[in-house]
């Protein structure tokens, strides 16, 4: 019989499970780092005090100079134009011999002397003088009638023609006579009031002194040596030629204000531009930056109102009339009028005035620049020694 299997105690006892590992203690959290103290902001810099504006003697002189030029501008223009009055306007008088001398004397003795009458034997001769710009009007008197004739030349200046008409109309009115006015030298169709010549001459002169002023501001008012001076003149010359031609392209071909005489007027324009530039340069050599102010005083404050634009010289006060014939402005305006309307008669004197300004300015500029270069060389030698 089979033997009964009895398990042994060792087999019967279930294996004792090993003790569960004791979990290690959780590590103590480290203390949170103590935040460092925020940096103390540095004190904001104390702003420095704003600089106190100072006015040097040079600044004060510049301000006063500008003020004087401004006041001179006002006085010059208002003084010239506020009350124009005729003064000894040249007038040819044609009348029968028995009455002619008395009529000339009567006209010459009008209060304030608006006329400068001269006896001429016949009307044809008088008209020749009118068309040549030798007289401003021709007064033809016929004692056998009550109707007289006045021949004028509006091309030579409309304000003069208007003044003559007014004076002689008043004279005839006192004697119960009438006056018929005829224009022997009419204006071109595009030059309605005869001011185109004045404006282009003004533009040419302004262009000349602006060029010289701008070069002075960029390169120094006084050229540093004769070579630098010649360099500026080398800029002036082609600029002047371009200005003369460009001005006439506008005046003649673009606007049709004054037609014909293109090259004569372009040459006049080039001469005026070069003259204005050289005069400005000479004044800069003399006075530095202040030379620009002197240029404005010469060409704008004095030159423009006396140039014979709105009113010719015979209508200006005495103090202004003397500049019409002696400055490039007036010489240029009358030269242009005479070329266009009066057969170029009487322009030699005006051209001589313009050339004299140009050559005189060149002489001054070269003399002052050469002297400055010599002084600079002497100082350099003294320093080296």
C-alpha cells in the first residue's frame, strides 16, 4: 500500500516574506535661498544749468547792421517813389521863329522847373533827336491855330512820356489850347509797360551777387591767396555767360516780352552778372562776411529804386538821381532800353560805367588778396625763425 506522503514541517511552513524595505526619510527640503537685496538705484544726475545766452560785440554789430539795412531799404524805396515829380525833362520846341524864343523861355520858367526846353528849327530834326534819345519829347506849336502836338517816346520810358503829357496839358489849358499826343517810339507788344528790361537787369545783378555770396559762405569770404581768387573768377565767367543767354531765352523766346537783339542783350547780361559778382567779391575781400551786407546796400537798397524802372531819373528826387548814371543798375537798364528802342544811341557812357565797376572791383580784390598773402607769408617766416 502506498505510503502516505506527509509533508515536513519545513516543507509545510510558507516562506516568510522578507520585510519591506523601510523607505528612507525624504530629504529635508533645503531652505529657499534668501533673495539678495535689490540694488539701490544710483541718484539721478543733476542736470547742468542751461547755458546763458551771450551776445558778443560781433553779434551785436551784425544785428545792428541788418537793422540799418532794413531801415535804409524802406527809406530808399519810399523816398524815391512816394512823390515823383518831373525835373528838367529835355524837350524840343518847334515853333515859328518870331514866337519860338519867348515860348522856350516861358516853358523854362514854369515853377519847379519840370522842363528843359530847347529850340529846334523843324519837326523832322526834332523827331530825329527824339528817336535817338537826345530829347524826351517834341512840342510842336502853331500860333495860327489852337491845337498843338506833343511827340513822345514810350519806349524810352513811359513815366517820362506821361509826365510830359500832364505838364503840357496843364500849360495849354491855361491858354485855351488843346494838345494831341503821338507816340513815335512805341513799346513792343509783349512789353506793355516797358518794365521788362528793368526786371531782367535786376535778375542778372541779383544772380551775380548771390553766386559770389554763396561761394564766400562755402569757401570763405576772403580767398586764401591769388590762386583761390582766380579760381572764383574762373567760376564767375562761364556763369555770367550762361546767365546772359538764359535770361534772353526766357525774355525773348519763352515769354516774348522783348524780341530781337538777342546776342547784344545776352552780352549785356553777362557783363552785368560778372560785374555784380566781382563787386561782391571785392567787398568780401575788404570786409569779410559783412561785404555781403554792403553789396545788398549798394545793389538793392540804392541801385534798384534809382535804376529807372517804375520812374526814370528825371522824376526822382535829387539825392536819388545821382545814382542812376553811376551804378550798374541804372546804366544797365538804360543801355537795354536804348538797344531795343533807340537804335543803341548813347550807350557808350553806360557801358563805360559798368566796365569801370568791374575793373575797379578786380583791382581791389587782387590788391587786398595779394596783401593778405604777403602778410601770411611774413608771419610764417617769423614763426619759423
